C-alpha cells in the first residue's frame, strides 16, 4: 500500500483552510457599514432589483453590522405609491407598492432598513403620506431627498444607486 507524503497532506489541509476561510463569517471582512441607497426612478423591475440588492447586502454583512437607509424622491416615490392611490396622484405614472413589493419592503424594514421620502416631492406632486404611500409615517419624510443624500454622505454613509 502506498502512502501519501506528509508534505502533500499538509498542502491539502492548508489549501482546504484557505478555501473554507473564504466562506467564513463575512462580518469580519466587511465590519460595520452605513449605506444610503438612492431611488429616483419608477421602473418596478429596477426597484425590485434594488430591494434584492439590499437584501443581499444584509445577507453578506449582517443586519447587526449595517445601518441602511433608502432615500426616495421624484419618480422613486412610486415604490411606495399604493396601486389604488394612483388616481389621487396624477403626476405619477406608476404605483409599484404591489403585494409582492410590500412583502420585500416589510422584510427589509424588519431588518432595520429605513425608507425615507422627500417632502419636496410629496408637496410638488400632491401626495398624501397616510392615504397614498404604503406604510409611511411623517417621521419617514425628510425635507429634501437630494439634501438628505448629501447630509448622510457627510455623516459617513456610503452612497449606492443600483
């Protein structure tokens, strides 16, 4: 019976250790992060993809290691416009707060993601927060979407716009 040289076994074990460490706890790799996601487009597929990106981000880093905010202004508010509210807000072409989308939003909120909406857009497009937007409260409204993005970046938030 032939034996495998101990050097080869050692190299295989070292290689296995390197391989498994690549899939170890990624929170050590990524540390704590503050991130702001920017949505100002009304494409439902793109918005859904952005929510999926946020979930993937949480999966990689861990919700305990993340502070994520989503800032919406302009057409981006369509993410939260209820389909039945579209008749109330004629300045929007789409209302993307479908059952599928709100499930994704709820899941992200349960993991600590904040969804902020622009007061300028609300005023300029005649949106009633309580009536027209899904699960939005006055505390979710920021004075200006773009100013909020700049403010958060000045506070150390990384800017992402998928």
